[in-house]
C-alpha cells in the first residue's frame, strides 16, 4: 500500500480523458515556448488527501489544501511546477499555462476565489472532450521532474540535416552496435517506432540525437 506521504506523478494513474487533456496542455505550452514545466502530482488517494488537509490544522505546517474533496482522488486533476532558474511556483509562468488551459476547457485553480486559489492545480470536468481545432500532433513528453523539458516528437519527421559527421553514431566494436540495433528492432517489432528508424541505423546515418529521441519515445510508449 502506498504511503500517504508518497507523491504520485504517474500520468497513467489518471483517467484516459485526463491523460489526453494533460498531454494536450503540455503540447500547447510547448508550442507557446513554455517547455520548462513539469508534473508534481497526479492521482491522490483519499487517505493522502485527508493527510494533506490535516497539515496546518491538526498537524504542524502550512495549509496546503482547502478541501477534503479533490479531483485528484477521482483521477481528473494534476499539479505542475516550474523548473529552475525560475521560482517553483512562478505565478507569471503558471498564469501563461492557465490562459492556455482555459482555451482547452481545462480548469485552472488560479482562477478560483480567495480561500480556494491553487495556482499549480489543473483539472477537467467529467464530460471534458478535446475542443474543435485541436489534436495531439505527436508524442508529447510530459516531464515529471525539472531535469527534463517538455517535448513534442512528431512521427515521420525528417531529422534535421547536420553538417557534422561527429553527430553520426559510431561504435568502437560490434558488441554495443549489436545491442543498439537489437533495442531498435525490438521496438519496431512491438510497434513502438517505425521501421524506417531501423533502416536509418542500418544505413549508418543515425545520429546520437536521433537515438536519444527514440529512447524517449520507446520509454514513453512502453510505460
């Protein structure tokens, strides 16, 4: 059983529509140049919600939540923060995200009245659906720590041409080369990536940047 002090940042713990909404929000933030946000909490058990509510009331510390009935417990809410060097809850950055969220039909806690105001908080209603004119345009990397930036990887995108031969993957012997190829082949066989990537590797034109991006895609789609 998960401890009430443990924070869950797993996007897959949210409802399917919440996962889609969250990915769409991060995608649109990325397109707006906001790639420095990350998830700090998704699903929250009622026991954890009770524990947090007690803080600043029956337990020492500052008040961190105004309610015992949070949509975190119904898997329809998530919290975010801002990566350094900005402040963790930089209101300017969170306001920009909140403005984008409003266009997507996603509720931002920063619009709530005094006493309920919760700038890091985002949630969707039970009847949420993707607004007209929007779609998930590719693989959206939703970070769960400040060490990773938001990314949007579109399947079939042609890698940007490079002028440096040093970018091409090189191997000192056959063992690591075979290991990388096997990793890619397994991903192709599982339908995680397109076979064209394996062909690119075999032709000797895959760059280290290509492979790093593919590893992110494979890890995300295997989760």
